[in-house]
C-alpha cells in the first residue's frame, strides 16, 4: 500500500476477527514505529507488545476506553522515557509520532488498530504502570489494540478549506 493511500484510508478499527497477527508483521510494525523522527534524535520510546489473553482482558480495567483490547490479537503500549528526552517535554510528541506510525503500519499490513490514550490522564497511565509492571519513570502514552478487522469503514475525511490559512491567519 502506498503511503498516501494508507493516510487516506486508515480508520480506527475497534472490532476484530479471531485471526492472529503474524510475528513478522509485529516486527514490521515496531520497526515502523522506531523509524519516526524524534527531537534531537532522542528516541525516548519503549513498546510493550501484549499477546497474553489474560492481560488483554485486564487492559480495559486500567484504561476504560480500551474495551476492544479484549477482542484484539495483540496490543502495543507506547511508553515514553522523559529522561531520554534531550529537549524538555518533546517525548510526548515523539511517542505520538511512533504511535501514528504503528497505526499506519498495521493498516498497510491489513490489520486494524485504534489509538486509546493514557497520558496525560494520571489514573489511566498509573493503572497501566501497575498492571504491566512499568517503572514509575516510564510513562504509558497510549494503548493500541490491533487485530484483523471484523468491520470495514469507508474513507470519508473531507478536506476542510476553512482550516487552511495562507501566510497569515
């Protein structure tokens, strides 16, 4: 799939089949996430790949808007290490780019995924730290459930002319 096609056709997918995600695809998805830019090339990210059905079933208790994790083949938790951030607070942007690359890579491989936020909601990221044994200095930014899509969503992202400004506001 070409990049522009992936950008135009990617949708948040919350319903999955029982089909597994191949190991090779998981590796490709993580490599894609790590290929994104980061401020001062700090690469402040860590990724937790969750395959355990019992842990996937617990995710919604830690992050209530991640109910679909119970039906996903895997979930990837994107975490940031602020100590690796060479420029204060850019870890959030860097890890957000990595999360978006995960969504695009999954889509390009025929999988469906959805971003569910954790940071900056303290109860969510602390619950995830506890559930997944994440050290207190590592901050979970997002949980991304991934699976083979059991739903098809048509592309409908209009170009909003009123959101584009030339030279000045």
